[in-house]
C-alpha cells in the first residue's frame, strides 16, 4: 500500500469511529500533527479526546480501554505493545519501526522505503491525512511546515513528501516562499538583531546599542523596521549580516540559511514563518503547556500571545548565556573545548548555538552540568569536524564507559553522564579520544 493509500485509509477509519482517543508526542512536530488532525476532525464533526505526551512503554497497555486509538509521532517503535489491542489502532509516525501489530493501521514513510528521519515527519503525514478528509484542510499547510522545521527536515532541503506539501500549499495560496532574513518584520531593527538567537550575531547579540551602531554604519536607523525597507535595502542588510557571520566564523550551512528560503502562511490571522511557529511550539513544550500550541493551530489568538511570551522568556535566558560565553569562551584543550553550564536547562542549546555561531570550529564543544553527584555532558561538533573523522557518540560512550558512566547519541551531537568526581580524568581521556579521531 502506498503512503497516500494509507493516509486515505486512516481518514476512512476516522470517519468510521464514534470517538477517537488521540495521544501525540509533545514536541513541535507532535504539536503540529495534533493541531492539524484535531482541527480536521472538528471540521468533519468527529469527536475525539487529545493528550500530548510521549508515552512510556508501560503506558501502552492502558490504551486497551479505548475502542479507537490514534498515536501521533510515536508508536512505530512499540508495535508489539499495540499488537493485542482489541479495537481500532492507527499510528502516524516517522520513527524507526520495531515489532509488529498486524491489525493496526500503520502510516510511516519507512514502510515505503522513504527515510522518515529526513522526510515525511508526522505533521506532514497528518496533513496528507487531513487532505483526505477534505481538500479544504490545505489551509493547515503552514502548521505542517512548522512541524517539518521543528524536526529540522528542511535542512539541507525538503525531501519529496515534504516538498509535495510545500507545493500544494503554495499552489493553493495558504503558503508562500520568501527569501531573506527571518527577523520579526515589525520590530525596530536594532531590537530584532540584538534579540536574534538563530542566527546569533557575535558582538551584537544581547546588546541593542551595539546593534544600533552596526545599523548606523550601514546607513539605517535603529528604529527602522524590516517591513519599511525596500528590496534593495533588505538586500544590503542581508549581505551585511552574512558578512558579519562569516567574519566571526559561523558555520557555512547556518550562514546560508540566514539568507535562504523560508515558508510563510497565515496563523491566527497573522503572517508567520514556519521557523517562528516552530519556535513557539517548542517554547510551549518547554513551559509544559503543549496544548497552547494545539490551540494556536486552531486559530486561538490568546494562545498565540501566551506562546510568544514563552518564546521571549526563553530567548532572553538563551541570550544571556550566549553573551557570557562570548566574553568567557569554553576552555580549550588539545582537541576539545568545554564550559560549565550557565543555565543547567539550556546547556544543550548553548552548546549547539555556540558551536554554530561563536566557538572555535576546530574543536568539538562540551557543556558540563552537575546534578546529584553526577556530571552530565552535552557535546556538539560541526559537519566539517564529522567529515574530518569526529564521532562524539563513540568518544563519549568510550570515555564514559571507562569512568563508571555511560554515553551515546549521534556523531555530531551526543551526551554522557559520569560520577562528578571523575570529571578531570574523564575530560583528559575524552580529549585523547577526539584527538585520535582527528588524526584518523
Ligand atoms: Mn517527529
């Protein structure tokens, strides 16, 4: 059965149920998928109850008390847990498939030989299914794009299924593709530049007066807004920002994205980029209010304002740490660099954004935080370092294993946990291992 046929079958099963119990993951992709499908179900007058939560494997048994269950952005790896469900089970997901549940309807791009890690995330599948319920649901394409961006499937470019959604949205007018800076269009430029975290602008980020100086040199006023600039002026501003990022050694992919394509659509009566909406969904999750994100997908303006406040709060704490790390960079060893967490909640984000925009690109960075007698380590490399032989998952797993801890992840981003008193020998060993990886 093709992916399209499976989506059609899922829509048909929705129509055949009296009541649907939905459990969706609570990250940006899960929120977007839940938002799309609950909106589509509302429109089709199909009753449902939604919970946003990543289920623990032990919780799958509880689903048996519901006649019809829809799992979003989870379930593909736990099919064995669903095998004995007596009723209707529908799974929309893009994670690796494990186990078997023969009578469940399972919609996952991996089944069609498409790599779901890079294409056809759950919000994309959700939109395809919503379109089977009614073609009018194409107005939800901006929500699907936010899920796609949230799962970083737009990097380096959209795959086949995701592009088909972007095309459908642009053809029918709910999406437009815009080139150039993704800055808030109606904010004074100095504020927009100083509060930007992705891209983070070294020497300017977190400091509005520096941003004003940067703008003045280019012949702009600090209180000019992006919407007020003509195409020529926007082009000049974009080039200056790109040059600034390059001068400060930002990662080439990130620089390219700064000036690249983005997807815009109407959300709650406002024009918004998919990246902005994904940031709002992520902030809702961090504040333990993922249902706000679903309300936004349903057009609730109050929820949008609350979500934007969450983004601002998060952005301010993020900026504070980035400025501090700019002034007091990670400590360099032979092959690695490391810093002590400024905000324990943000160590991963500081590590990632710092590596992209701020730190020495020749050394992978590790952020360290103590918790209950343990040391937690978040590591980030660059694509160039990975090409040069760095594998953080391997280095962290081995160094942690030798020091009574454990670790793992991906070559470019990984983590570990060790007893706090092993800190120094662990870091020395990690340095050796990464150095050996770089020597080949
Ligand atoms: Mn996902």
